[in-house]
C-alpha cells in the first residue's frame, strides 16, 4: 500500500490507540489520521487477512478481544469497506 497516508508518517502525526482505552479521545485521533486515505479498501482487506485485533485498519479501531461485540462490529465494518459496500465516514 504505497499510497497509504500512514506510510512513512511519524507516529506522533498519526496518534496512538490502545484497544482497551475506548472513550479517551485516542480513537478519534487515529480515525482522523485515516480520513481521505486512497487505499481504504485495500487496508481493510489486508487487516482482515492478517488478523485485525488490536490495530487500526481503514480508520476502524479493532479491539484485541475477538469475543466482544465491539470487535465483531469493527470486523463487520472492515468487511463492508473491503467490499466497497460501506463508507467509513
């Protein structure tokens, strides 16, 4: 994903997200970092293929725990983005 906005960007620019820290404002910062990225669908597909837990893919923060509704909801959103059926924002 050579054209990804996050490729080569300093971590300070992208923000950080801890999957167990919902509601702290971290999520909004990392989602904003992905806004307008030209490779959203590719990013979502790659995240699904490699195991998305604990990462942000295509602007969707995915919790580490796969048995939670938050995880399942995030994975469904990634599938929609990867298939071109869902908008991120």
